[in-house]
């Protein structure tokens, strides 16, 4: 009977946590997508292109200072480690501050590399957000490891809401100066992250006084880095590839057309935004799976952990497949509703890109869930290697398709399709292979007993 209760509790935690995270992620993505409607109307294709050219550097530094934190802190907290959040705050406040300073310092070199002077001011105003997101990530990870997914969901919605309201207001105010208009929308990100970090810290202070029922063990900063650094390198691959892609793709397209920045804006700022909407629905499975799978793997029940990981992957597939079909079928309607301000040619390109990339709704979702499962199973280095390999592949294919294939934005879309398919295949193969191996080993043990 106790074992049955544990299984029910594990299932309830996984499902309810996934639903909460998925709801928060989806609502925040909806806000983000709706945000692009007035933003595209105010900034136009060129402004959206500048906006997207800044984000890769921000995402890289954000990855170094924050991206590995929630899953790593959640894994340590779920295993009963003591003082995780307290030690992580000091560690990642320092790393976040370094990241913010580095982004500020790199603002001019990036603007020169991309051939877009407006990028410099954008980077400067966005740089403080790196620091605040680092602190926010620690709190999210602590709550996730404690089995409470609500603070993560609430802060995700809140940061989008503040960004939307502040960004639209500032963009309208500075609409007569394109560079200032774009920079102000990025400053809105800094404002939203600062407000959410403060709100999350208040939640943490209110909850940390509750003592857990299990016996806690002390944790060192070295142990925190041991679990967060591999995840950081895994997450770093995608924004680095996006930064390289923004430089390679825009410069190669610029040799063919003067509309290179606008074309990249339609691809990265519009098409990718639409593809990421269904991916956010499966984000909850990736987040909720870590605290559910980690205790099983830590206790030696690798077979049970792998079986739960496979359930997460099957749920992901069940959600993402219909979404991919809907994206392909309703791409024209979605393009008209979300990005109605685009020109006829840009709208036609957007529809074409969304249909090409609709398969990414499945492959990206699978990569997201499989990477989280590999982390929970104690195999983060494999996920890191796969992510780096496929992201290098993506940039290389983008250059080949644009330079030699005669494709422009479509080349970047096809390259993304191939890269994420390879990533999903490699990670799923490893989990399935590992599961078969564990069942065989456990079977031998049972027969020997």
C-alpha cells in the first residue's frame, strides 16, 4: 500500500506540476505573441529585425548566468540538500552582475559585427536584465525542487505582462525614432525582470521558514556548480547558434537583397515566435519531470526513472503533434491575426516559413523534454554534446542553403528543421537505449536473487 501511495503522489506531482507550468508558459507565450502585433505595427520589419539581432547575445549571457539554475537547483532541492537557495543567491548574483557588465561592454562590437548601429543602445539598455534574471532563476529552481510550480508560472506571466504594457507604451512614445523605439522595448524587458525578481524574492522569504519533513543535508557551492554548469553549457548552444546565425544569415542575405534585416525579422521575430507557442505547452512536462524523475535516479531506481522519462516524452508527442498539424493548416489565419501589420510580401513569406517549420513544434518539444529527462537521469553531458553538435550543424546548413542553395529566410528555416530533428533523434535514442539496458540489468539482479 505505501508503494502505491508513492506512485500516486509521483503521478499527481508530475501531472499537476506540468499543467501549472504549461499553463503559465502558454499564457506568457500568448502575451508574447500578442505583444508582437502592436510591436510589428510600430517598429515594422526592419525594427523587428534589429530587435531580434540583439536577443541572441542577451540569451547567451542569460544562459551563462541563469539558464542552468532552475533545473540544477530543483534537482538538488528535490534530493533534500540544505541551504541550496541561500548559497546559490550569492554565487549567481555575482555571475549575473558579470554577465550584465559583459553585455554592456560588447554592445559596440556586436553592432559593428552585425552592421547595425542601433544594436549598441539596445544592448546597453537590456544588459541589467541579465542580473535580475539570475536571481529570479534561483527562486524558481528552489520552488520547483520543493514541488511547488505555481511561483514559476505566476512570475512567467507577470514578467510578460509588465514587458508588454511597458514596451508598447515606450515604443509608441518613441515611435518617430526607430532606434529609440526598439531600444525602449528592450529596456521594458529590464523593467519586467527587475519587478519579477523582487516579487519572487518576497515569495521566497515568506516560504523559506517552513521546514521540510525530511532530514536535510548541507550543500556546497561546488555541488551547485556541478549540477548547474553542464545544464548551462547545454542551454548555451542554442543562443550561440542564433547569434552566429543572425550574423551569417543577415550578411549573406545582404549580398543579395537590401531587405536582409527585414527578412531576418520575419523569420526570427515572427515565424519562430509562432512555432514557439505550441512548444510552451510541453514546457511544463520538461520542468515538472526533473523533481519527479531525479529522486528515483538518485535512489538507484534507474528503471523507474527511465519509465517516467518515457511517459514525459509520450505526453510531449501527444501534445505537439496536433499543434504542428494546426500550425501547418492555419498558418495563413494565424499570420493575419498575429502579424496583420506586415506587408503582403512579408505575410506570404511568414506563412511559407511557418509551414516549413511546423515540424519544429514536435522536434523542439521533444528536445526540450528529452534534455530535461537526461538531466534528471544524471546524463546532462550527453545532452550538452548533442545540443552543441546540432547547433553547429544548424549554422553551417544555414550558410550553405543561403549561399549556395539560393534560399534566403527559407534556408534558415530548413536548416533549423534538420538540426532539431537530429537533436531529437539522438536524445531519444539514448534514453530508449539506456532504458533497455537498465531493464536487462535489473532483470539479471532479480533472477540472481
